[in-house]
C-alpha cells in the first residue's frame, strides 16, 4: 500500500501593473456620461471647452450598448499584450495591430453573451474600415493627450499602490475583503474566481489613477481586478512607502559612502572596488540597489559603464522626506480623485452593473 501523496495547492501568480488603457477607459466613460461628470468634477474639467469631444465619444459607437462603453479597447490591448503598457504611442500601435488578429470567438467570463456580441461587431467594423480605425485611434489619443503628463508623473505612486495592494492580498488571501461591493457580476462569479485563482490562474491587479469604484475583467488566461488610487490615504501611503524604500537604500553606510563618492566623481564598478577595497560583486550589489532606487544612473563612455549620482533624484528624495515629516505629508489628489469617499475601486460595469464601464456606488 502506498500512502496518498499530500495535495499541494497550486502556486498563485499575483502581480500588479499600471494600465494606460484602463485609466483611459474611465476617462472615456466620464466624457460620455453627464451624471459622471457631475460626480467627478475634477475629471469633468478636462472636457471644459471640449464639449464636442465628449459628444464624439458618446456618438462614436452607434450600437445597442448602453452609453459609450469602450471596453473593447481594453480587450484589444490585452490581445496585443499591452494591457499594462504605460507609453501612449506604444499603446496606440498595439491596439492598431491587434484589430487584425483579435479572435472573433472571444472568451470573457466577465462579460455577458450580449456584451461579447457588441465587442465582436465592433472588431469587425474596425477591421473592415481603415477610416473608422483611424478615427477610433485619433479619438483615443485626443481624450488621453491632456492627461498624459499628469499620469506619467504619477506612475511611481501608481506602482507603489499596486505593490501595496498585492501585499494586502498576500496577507488576507481574500478578494472579498479588498473589493468594494457594487459590481453584480463580480460578486456573482466570486466563488468561481476564487477557485480559478486557487487552481493557479494568474491574478493581475491594475492600480488606476482616475478610477473611482471597482473594475473586473476576466480573460481565458488572467483575472484582472482594478484598484483605485485616487483616495488620499492610499496615495499618501504609496508616497511614504516610496520615500521609505529609497531611504532604506541609503541607510547602509557603505551604500551611502558609494553615493557620496559618485556625487563627487563618476566612476566604474571596478574603480569603486579599488577605492573602497571591496570585491567587485559586493560593489555591484550595492550599486544595483542604488540604481533600482533611482539615485544612481549609468552611462556608457568609451566602452565602460560610468556611474554617477543623480543629483535631481537625491534632491527629490530630500524634498519628499521634508514634505512627509515636516509638512504632515500633505497630499495633492490627482485630477480623478474621488470627493465623496464612497468609491474605493475601479470597475468595468455600467450604471446598472453590467460589466463594460465604471460603476457608480
């Protein structure tokens, strides 16, 4: 008789990544819904004087879908492997290339059969009309252009918030505790989602700067959950975690001495090893930490990699530390920050909680 082998639970693959496409989907929804503009006045300001743009968003898809949902854009981004893309030009190119190859037998448990039918018809229209595809991409670009600088500057905060959410999930191992109620299809499918995650299906958290409620998308290969970072407490925590991470990098006396030396004179790893009488692998390890923290940069000169301290990054760290300690970590909310305190997570659901555009709580 052989003893039964213990059944090991499948490893869970949980990651977080910013998504330009997901934040853009919220802007498109706000542009198309007057009720959402009233709810999110800071976002609505982005469309002041551009009422014609909001009207074009509302009328672009003249089909049976409620509102002006552009969730098919996120589907195209996922198909192109660009759902976590952060560069606008790269995203537009990825979406354009995906139109020709996106499958027309889409499997999306998060969407109803009717919603999938709407997506597929839109894919066919984009595929058959180069002019429509060009207008589609131009509309996406026009909506996103005014906020790109703000979003790019906020990327470190968004990424920190993503790491924070993953850490929370690792601690509690419960989506129910992390997701605000409101999305009917997500709540209905929660038992199936939990079972899929336990069986090893990847889970991707997307921290969104402009979202206000909760987002749920599910593809055959990944479950996507949106997490809003618009609330002051989340942003403040992300900012202080970012400061703490960089302070930890210079808390080591050797690394601080290396940073001081590199601020005085650019050097190679070999030169630093000789100067500090350390083994090159040891110096490389310390330099890697400093580079990952953004405090040291490298440049190839004459075939050798020269390292130098990034004075601007050091000044930024000192300024953020001063802000956090002396000024009470005053946080400036991003343009999409919620003002009601009731919306905690993003969502791809419309007002009646069908999945396809953000839900209101």
